[in-house]
């Protein structure tokens, strides 16, 4: 049948539900803060225990319970294979970078040789232009001498000679420009070479540092393969430990907290994932409600400002049913202190609510039905 309410009541109803969503969001954020804090503490505590126990596994390998010895032997085989693969990768990467560094050196040498090859060509061009310049200067001087020897009666010949002289001067200017162009090109080539050499040298130095670091790492692993295998085996076996081995005595007491902290870590990781997902969902619903409230408020203000006939909104049951679950949701996440230390319980409660009420289909249906109800009500104004 639906629920009928005035436009004013619908505005109030929508704002109240938006506030509930915001309140739930803040409460879950508080739980997230606790999750993050406790997760970081437990990760650090487990890291500290692993760091303390790993050397004991290496130093007392022969005195370990038989089950621990077998487990470590199996882990060492895994680590040795992984270490061999790492060293092979280091050798390949070192060779590749060394080859690149050698290629840079050869490229630098090639560019220098190229410039030297260019030098005689440019020198020859400059010398040819200089010779032509000298020849033209001599011709100009000869014309000057001849013009000075001619008297007033030789007016037309003087004019012809001056015309020839002007042409030679123009040609001389072109030669001077050519000489300057050759010299400028040589300077540009030198500058370009210097810049490229600097760039190549920078690249070569960076590669040389990388090669040195890779080689040092490789040399260390080759020289300390057995020790590194034992160290990694102890460290990684403890890191991956999920079940308490069937051992008695001191090692049972040492390993129990490592296992328990590992389980807690997994629980908090699940809780953090669940928190992030529900916060993202609530944020999306809240933003959708904000957009809807702006449209609703605009319509409500028009009704008030222009004293239009009061609208009646008929809300479908899907809308009231959807928003009716917010009080229940809030009650489920209200106890922040308890849930902050019980991530699996938080995950269970939130998962149930999401599956039953806040799936994507229900969210979309709620917004579609609210929008349709508002549009239908507005038709009363014609």
C-alpha cells in the first residue's frame, strides 16, 4: 500500500535517515581506528617474537624436537631453491646492466669520433671560404686602384667598375656569413657533444652504482648461501606458522603466542577488509541521499515560496522497509569497545545486515522508488 506523507514530512524523514547513516558511519570509523591500532600492535609483537625465536632455531638445530627439525629441513629446501633463483636473477640483471653501461661507453666514444670526423670537413669548408674571401678582397682592391686612376672623362667606365665593386662586396658579405655559419655550427656541435657526454656519463655512473650494489648482493649470497638458507628458513617458517606443532617443553611455550598472534592478525585483516567495504557502501548511500535531499529541498522551497498546493508523497514499502533497518544496524555496531576487539563478530554482524538489507539491488531500488514517488507527487502541480 505504501506510506503517505506530506512533502515537509518526507523532507524530515529523509534527513533523519541521512543522519542515521552518518551516525552509523562514525561509529564504524571508531571500530576501524581500534582495528588498525590493535592490528599494528599484534603485528609488531609477532614480529618481535619471530625475531627473538628465529636465531634459537638456527643455533640449536641439533637439539630441536624431531618434528621441528623435519619442518625446518623442509623449509630449508624451499629456501635454497628460492635463493638459487634469486642469485640467477641477480646474475642476469647484473650482466644486463653491465652490458648497458658498456654500451654507453661505446656510444660516447662513437660520438667523439663523429665530431672529430666532422672537424676536418668544417675546417676545409672554412679554409675554402677564407680563400674565396681573400681573392675577392684582392679584386676589390684592384678595382679601387683602377677607379682612382681614371679621370673625369671616364665617367661611364668608373660607374661600371663601381657596380662590379658593389657586387663583389655583396659576395664578400655572403662569404663572411658563410664563415660565421661554419664556426657557429662547429661550436654548436661541440656544445651538443659536451651535453650528450654529460648525459651519458650520468647514466653510466647510475648504472655503475646499480651494478656494484647488485654484485655486492650476489657476492654476499654466494659466500653465505648456507647461512642465509638457515636464516630464511627459520624466519619464514615462524612467519608462516598457523598451527602449533606437536611438541612439548620450552618450544611449545615459545610457539604458542606466535600462533595465537598469527590467528589474531588474520582475524583483524578480515575485520579491516569488512570495515573498509561497509564504510565504502555507507559513503555511497550517504552521497546518494545528499543528492536526493538537494532535489527534495528545491521542490519543498518552491512549495513554500510560491504557496503552491501541498504535495502528498506516497512512499512504496520498499523505501520504508529499506530505511527501517537503520536502527537495527546502529544497534548492531553500537558497542564499539567490544567489537573493536572482536573483528570476527563485527564481520558476522555486518555481513548479515549487508546480505539481508544493503545489497546493490536494494540500494538502487530504494533510490529509484524515492525518485519516482517524488516525481509522481510533483505532477499534482500540473
